[in-house]
């Protein structure tokens, strides 16, 4: 049985203010919680139907995870999904750090004020697929632990590090490293299919509505463009942010195969 | 002023049943209606705020489009958006045909039971960007004129033809054309970056939850796979449908630049 206070607490976690205050977020549904149990995350508590608990008893006992068996009716009262799916897990928000030397030898994604939860979630999934371990977001970006973002990652959230950070400082710090390039996508950029692409660098993507902020222009060392087809026939205005990110990441990785 | 009956009628068009019965759909918001007015679509009626009408008076007079000036309050009563945006246009559903000879000399996308409106809308936008003029969907796929699909296309819906069709017949018809290949994406497919890719063909994409139906396997002439990175480290299960479609289309077009 779920107490009224517990229901109230879990629901409060749907808001960033309370996630920040308690340093807690939640992940829902069979697929996502399966990924969570495989990951290195600290699970604080699980609320699940009897059916789910029976199936996962061994694993949650091994991990000493506290759980409550709840009914589907109770699950509906705490879920953020339109079709609640068996299980909801409360998870501690991890404290992330990054190592400058490591970042300098990798490809990372920078998101300048991403606002759509679906886009952020999808981009985390893209990063996971292409072995990109770190994403940096401006502090004004949508919150990583927004339930819609968590859901859209399909579990990739437990494998990719997403940092909220001051871009000015970050870009400055990496502006002068040999063999490391900061890339940005621009309508007036060079055809990405023909450009030389470095193995290590930042891929800076603009926001859905405003593109890349002018204040980052001085840090961008190479401007890329995904060409439309045929070249003579531009009708579409732009690609969706996560679509463009996918194509850019794919092109970076293609060069390594 | 909007009569109760008009409000009721417009709201009914949010449902496929009534769109089919009346052969009407609607497009909303400044961006989308701007694209609509540039396109070859038959606009039946526009409901807009005074501000919008004043700005577009010349164009709608030239096109002899009937309009009603409405308040923001009235717009809220008919809109499918959480933030209604100045204008809603009722549009006649076009009767689409395709020419076998033309399709045989192009690249087209086939969607096997796409169910998410955002995915279909995004894929239409991708097709538009890459000059893919035709998308074929199974009859069980999400409806093209679902307001969420229309919205997600950002106007590309007026430039790309989306056909609902019997796949068995379609695949059969194109199964034996020289220089034309039916491609499918599979986890056990060949690395798309290294495969020879034809200029003309079908790119068959599976559904979000079930991939490509087995019944189409005999028609697939080349199996493609988007490799994860690094090759030794598969953690992610899959890419989102529209993400995968974007990467595949980009790779086909890259070969032509």
C-alpha cells in the first residue's frame, strides 16, 4: 500500500525544483528499469506490481534494493506515463565530473539551450549508439531528469554522461588543444560529406528555435552543413535538431570504419 | 464569431473517421499556414486572428480563400495545439496517384506500420530535405492527417507525397526492375557505410516496436545496418525510427555529392 505522503512525494519529483532539492529522479517501465538494473546507478526504491517483483526478485535482492508492491491503480497515481507499465524506480541523481584529458581525446556533443525533452532524450540515445560518452548542455537547457527526457533515452541515460555547464568556460578551456576541433552546424557551413573531420572535438548544436547563439561563434573552428538534395532545390527550411545531430554523428563515425 | 456548429465540426476533424468522411484536414500556426499558402493545396477555409488576417490579406484575397476572423479565445476552442498560434486552416485532402515509371527512377521510403505521429512527421521532413518525393505507408500506419503528424512535418507535408498502400502489391510490382533495389535495415545487415547503394530503390523501415514484418523479407534485396561505435561495444539496443531513417537517407544522398 502506498501512503498519501509517498504518492505526494513521488509526484513532486516530476518537478525540477523537487528533483534538485532531493537529488532524486525516477525511471519508469519494464525496458527502462531493466537498463537501470544493469547500470551503475544508485536505485533508492522500486514501486512495482507483484508480477514485476516476482520476475526480478533475485536481482533486487542481490542489489539490496528496497521495494513496495503496488497495484496498477496505485501505479497510475504516481506514473508520468499515459500507459503506466508495471514499475517505477526512484534513483539518486549522480554527481558527474569529467576529466579534461579524456574529453580532449574524444568526440563530445554540446547542446546550446535544447528545449524539447524528446530531442534531448533522442540525442542521448544517438550518443550511446555512436559511443559518444559525454554531452554538455547550457544551464538553460531542458532538465535531463524531466520524465519525458528519461523515457525518450530508452535507457541510454544510464550510459551517457550529461553535464550542465558554463559554455563560455568550457569552450575557452578547449579552444587551444592540438588535434581537437570545435564544430558547429550552419546553413552557410561547408558540405559535411567532404570536410576533413577530426576524431576528437566538440559538435556544437544550436537550439530548436534559435540555432547556435552568436556568443559561441568565435569558438567555432569549423562550420559544417548537411546538404539538401538536389543542391538546386532547397524547399525545406531545416532538419529537426535530433535528426541533424544523428546525421552529423553518423558522418564522424563513418570516417573511422 | 464562430458558431457552435462550426466549433463542433472543426473539432470532429481531429478524428480520422471524420477526416475520411469529409476529406478534410487542418493545419495550424503561422509557420505551417505560411508553407500551406505557398503550396499547391486546396485551402477550404481559414480561421485566424485579426492580426494574422491583416498581415496576409493580399495573399488570401488573391487565392480567393474564405476566412473568419476569430479571437484567441475562439482559437483555443478549435486548436489541437497546447499553445494555439494565430491561425488554423481547413484543407482538402488531396487525391494522390503515382506513376510507376517515375517511382522506378527515384528513391522512396516505405514505412511498415509506423505508429508514432512524431516519427511520421519527422520522416516526412527528412524526405523533403533529401529530395525524396514519395513515402509509402502500410494501411495500418498512423494517419498522415493526424494533427500531430501535420505539425511535426513543419510544412514538408505539402511537398512530399505520402501514399497508403498494399505493400504486397507494391513490393511485387517493383521486385524485378533493373537498377532498382529494395533495401531494408536489419541488425544483421551489412555496414551501410561500405555497401554499394543504388540511386533508385525503396528504403523499407520497420515499425517502432516490431521492426520489419517477416512477410516482406522475401522482397528485400539488400540488408543494411547502421554500425554502432566502437564495433566491440554494443550497449544501445537500437536507434529511434526517425533517427535511423535520417542516417540511411543521408548515406544514400552522400554518394551522389
